[in-house]
């Protein structure tokens, strides 16, 4: 996009990439979405952007589309979760999380006690090797055995999002 003359801004959502929030500081989806929502709010009223979301970033750009429709030219869901008129964000999030939790060596923690929903999903090395690094050279297998990725599981039931169907 930059070679075509567009400005590109890459944002890491809450507790992701280089975002300084710690995983346990992201207790609701709004905490996860906040870098994108703050960026969108800072744009001048006459600016339009192209949003690209990957994986759980699809939920973030869906919320931005709902909140700032006048500032979005196009949204691209790149292998991303995408709620719609007949499937809400809670259902999408719950189904995606449930499918990942049970795979390979993944596990969850219950930082708020076992009677509450899980707070952190820990992606194990076998899951990462099979689903994220499957194209990596075999020499990296030993390194992959040491990798563990913690993903916060924000609570969606307290944060409602409605997606409107718009004909373009």
C-alpha cells in the first residue's frame, strides 16, 4: 500500500505485539480494542481509512465499523473472525475460543477462580507448530518446543456489539 502512495499505520491491539498492556490488563474486549478505537477517534472527520483485521482483529474492525462508519472506506477480514447480522460477537468469540482450547497442548488458567470463566489461554508448542509455524524449516522444531504463547480471554458478555447490515 505504501508503494501506491498510501499511509500505513500498523496497530497492535491490547496486550498483543508491542502493545505495552499486560495480558491480565485486558479483561474486556473494549480493552483489547482500545488502540484501534483511540486511533479511529483521533482521525479528522474528513479522513477515511481502509481497515485490515486478522484473526481476532476481525472483531476489532467490526467494532470500529459500527462505531465509526463515516471514517471507513473499506474493511478487509484476512483470515479473521467476523460477526454479522445473524451471528453476534459473543457467539463468534465463544465458538472460536472453544475450538482452540481443546486442541493439542493448549490450556487455560482461571485467575479469578474456577467458578468464573477462564482468563488466559496458553497456546502450547504443538498447537503453535501445527497451526502457526507449519511452514517453518524442520530445524526450528527444537526452538518451537520452547515457545508458549499466552492469550488473554476477555469477557464478551459484558461488552455488547451489534453489527448492522449495510448494502453497498
